[in-house]
C-alpha cells in the first residue's frame, strides 16, 4: 500500500495530491503538464515535496513534519522512464545487472532467469542498446528495475516515445507485469491504454487529484489504443 499526501511549488505551477494505491496497477491519468510526473518523482525521491507525507508498505519515505526524507536508493522503488535510459556502452546483460550491483543486492540466478523469460529478452543479452528497437529498450529498462527487487514499480509514460507498432510489441509484457509482479504506479494521458491495464484510476488535473475510481474516470472519447 502506498499513501501519498504531498504539496510542491514548481515555479508558477503547484502540485497538491492525496491518494492511496493498493496492489495491481494504479494509474495517474491526466493531460500533459497536469503534474503526473512530478508526483511520481516525489514518490521516487527525485523531487522533494515542500510539505506532506509518503508511506509505502508501512515505511515512512517522506514526512516533512518529522523531517524524514529517505534517499532514493533506499526506498526500494524501481523507476522506468519514457526513454529507458540504458547505458549505451554496456551490453543488455550489464544494464540488467547495473541497478542490482549499485544497490549491493546479491545476485540471484533464478530471479534473473525469471525476469529475462518474463520479458523475452534472452536473445538480446549480448547486444548494446543502440542495436535494440524502442520496445526492446523499454523491456530491458523494466527488467533492470525488477532486478532491484522493488516493493513498488513506477512507470512514467512507458509507451509515449514508441510508435504504434512498438507499442503493440511491448504492451503484452506490461499486462504480464500487472499479473505477475510487484504493484505499479503507471503514468499516462492515454485513456484507452489505461482501460486495458489499470485496476485503479487517479485522475490528475492541474496538479490536483480530481477523482479516484475505475474506468468511469477516463474519457470515453479517447479512441483506439494504438
């Protein structure tokens, strides 16, 4: 369970968001510029709220009143960015192991094999990111995050930088993640995408939570998925 109650002033824009996220996929949905990425960045510890509290599975990650602010690498949270952010000089295998090694997590061959199989990236292990498609890079980025053994996975617009064919390539793996792995916070402004993957919708408008619920929180006229 993730509980978020934060405020942050960002220039002329401000975020004031309160919501809870249980197991499954909790989607932060709203138009571009509504504050979705700012919220997940605060959960990850990449942005420090001005005020508020963030608690994940009973552990306080941030509490302005008590002056608690856990460092990002100690939060047990995996973050997958839009562009994957793989290291171009490393092979896929080295990229997969990077986060685990940085956080001094012991190697687990069985877990590595499970993640590689789940994301269907065994044939990519010896390649470098420059030789991968956009969808393949995102699958590797997700694998790297999973091998850090996160208690929560943040996916910030994971399909936004992909064309329609690459979105169709990667989406089944995201559905598999929903069914087989850790809870996720999934950021998107695509309602049709979220109808297929989200279990809970947190609607964000102008930096505020305007509603929490199911698919009824999504725009009905959004159109096809890809």
